[in-house]
C-alpha cells in the first residue's frame, strides 16, 4: 500500500481525489497511478448495494490514517470512476 503522503500528493487544490475502482478483486489494494491516471483501488467487496463504495472509503481512510467521515463520495456512486473529497 502506498504511503499517505504519496496518496495526498494526488489530491487537487479543492481536496478532490480521482479513483478508479475494481470491485470483486481477489485482495484489497491501492496502487499509485501511472502519469495522469486515477488512483487504482481494488476491493474484494461486490459491486452491489453500495458495498464496494463503503469498502473503498474504509480502505482509503485506513491508508490515509483518517476517519471515514472525512471522506465524501462526490461523484461515481454507480461507476468505477469516482471522485472523492477529503475534508479536514
């Protein structure tokens, strides 16, 4: 898992982080992007009833050593491409 500093370096000036999610993976993981791409997050949770979204938020919160309540899903609840706002 990448460091919190490496993930925070991908956050824009408005506190937004682009994420590409792969639900139903064999293991939970976060991978830093190749240039110009979104942060890749794999989760074992299935893409149904918001389970994958919840798992992604918990995984990101753990990687950033933050509370889940400081993360907000702005866009992409039903998409693999998500936009997450980090609040103070």
